[in-house]
C-alpha cells in the first residue's frame, strides 16, 4: 500500500518507519526543511531503541521517503496519517491548529479517494472537525478515521510491530476494509483490531492514559502514607500487584510522571469533562498530587542541610522523564533543577541520552558531566531522577570517594535498603524507611 504520514515527530517517524517495514511505500511529510534534509541523508531525528536499523534499511530500499511538499507526499496514497502535535493550551485543552491547518490544505490538493487518519491524540469530536475542514475544499470522496497510538517511549517499535490491540474509529465500511488490510501483518498472532465509532476511539486514548496516570498517582500517595505509617511500599506493591485484578505494571512509586502523554492527556480529558459540565474529581486529584510529587525530595534535601542550600553542589543522575528516551517534556528533573537553583544550590547533571535537550531548555544554569561519576566529583549530595539501568549497580566505593557527604536522595527507589545501609550511605527514597 502507499502511505503518507504528515508530521515526523515521535509518533510520525515511528509510524512511517514501522509501516515501511511491513512492505508499504511510505512518504513522511514535514514543513521543517532541515529535519527533512537530515532524514533524507539517513540521520534519524529522535532517540528510540530499535528504530534506527529499520529506518536505515527501508530508506535505503526506497520504501521510506521524505518531503516538505504535501501534494507530492499524498499523491496516490491510500491512507494519510496525521501525526501532528496537539499541545495543551492555557486552559488545558488540546490545541488542534496544526491538525486542522493540514486538513484544510489536504482538501485543496486531494485528487483521489483516501482514508485520512487522526493518529495524534485528539479530543472527542476531532474527526468531525477534520472531515468538515477537508470537505470545504475537496472535490473527491474521502473518509476520516480515528486511530489513536499507544506507543511507550523506549519500546515504541515493539509496541507498534506487536500491538496489544489496534483501535480504529470509523463509520465507513470502505475505510474499515482498508485499515484492516493495512494492520493485518501486525496482528497475525491474534491480537484484535477493535472497530468502534470515531468518538469512542478518541475517548479511548484519553481514558487509557488517564487510568495509567491514576495507578501511578495512587501508588505515590500510598508511598507517602507508608512513610508516615512505618510501612514499606515495596512490600505493599508486591502484595497488591500479584492480584490479577490489579496487575503488576505502573505500581512503582516515585517522583511523579512526566513525558509528552500523561500530563497532556489528563489535562485534556479534564477539559473535555468541563465542556460537558462534568466534575471529574479523580482527574483533578491526579494532577494536583503529581505536581507536588515531582519535588517531594526537595524538603528532605533542605532538611539534611539545615535549611540552607546556598553554595551546596547537588548532583542529579537522570534527566529524561523515563529511561530509554531523550524526552524531557514535563520531566521531574526540570522541576527539581528549578527548585534547587531557587534555593541557591549549584547543580551538576548527567543523563545517557537527554543532555542535549536539557541544554536547550536550561542552558548554562547547570553544569553538564560527561559521565555519572564525574557528576559526583565534589558534590554535597546525589539525587536520582531517572531509573537508567547503569544507575542500578554503580561502584559504591567510587561514589563514596567522590561525594563530600555519603547521602543519596533517590526518587526512583533503585537500591535495596539493606545493601545501601551496608555501603554506609544515608539514603532517602520514596515510601520506605530512611537509612541513616
């Protein structure tokens, strides 16, 4: 099949590359000339494990192409994916200006029947708005479908190629048949393509992400209570995670969720509820708790230094909102950097992948270390923000030699309490006993 993908951000590039891997001819379209030139030369513009090999293979084989010309890109395409940003507005609602702007352009140049697919996360009713924008100028038949993505950064290629399910919202039998044919190679093991109406498909994405954000937030609240009650949240997590009705995933407490999806989608679902005059109390609580949780360690750091951080050097391990990505959108690390700088501390940071993105965001306000141990050189304390694998089994002796104080504030509960005590560290974590 001939496929077009408008937008070469995270979702667009993964979508286009993975569909080319199943034999389709894919053209990715973007208005950013520099990005398109880079992709044409074989330089991938996002970090995602496993993406680069299939990107290189399909680009070289001619199945994956790039252009800035919308008319050229959608020529003869049976399916046109819209993978465009929907950033939150000031009121928390999803901004649809990019999607509707491209829909307007498509209507002016579309010269054949095609299925237009909303791949971006969009609020209820967007498919109807996209259809109206295209129909205002189009002289041919077309269908608009909602097909939300459920990609986890760090394992997006696996998620795309072996999806738990594919959700397709359409009222058109013609569009349904095309989407079924397109996704058939990805669901050969029996995982379902779930067809539904467009509005339900749009709501499904927000519901899924908000539910997962709720699980994380619940465990963070449980961790906070465990600290006060003298319980260990690790034991509580294991005790409830083995209940098949609850499941083991998304039960690890920490310093809150971040990224491009959960914060934005919870906000947007809350805004949708407001538009329908529904008081969605759980969503309000999720957002409130998460904002506080991101900087939960800061009071403990201040208390350790008797309320005065001026002139203290704090090392941060981890900047990305989660491991295996360079994404720092709504990352807890940024909130902690801001809080530490406001208190007068010096900050030195290290992350395996996200350093360049933080440099663009933070600039020279912090010092950037070339490796995890360099970040500790002369530092007064270590704070752990991201659970990268290399942080899990460090050289504790080397850490003690480089740190001024043998103290760790761990926002991801990386270390066993008995081991860290044996190593001689003072150790603060989430929902567990403080080791002194």
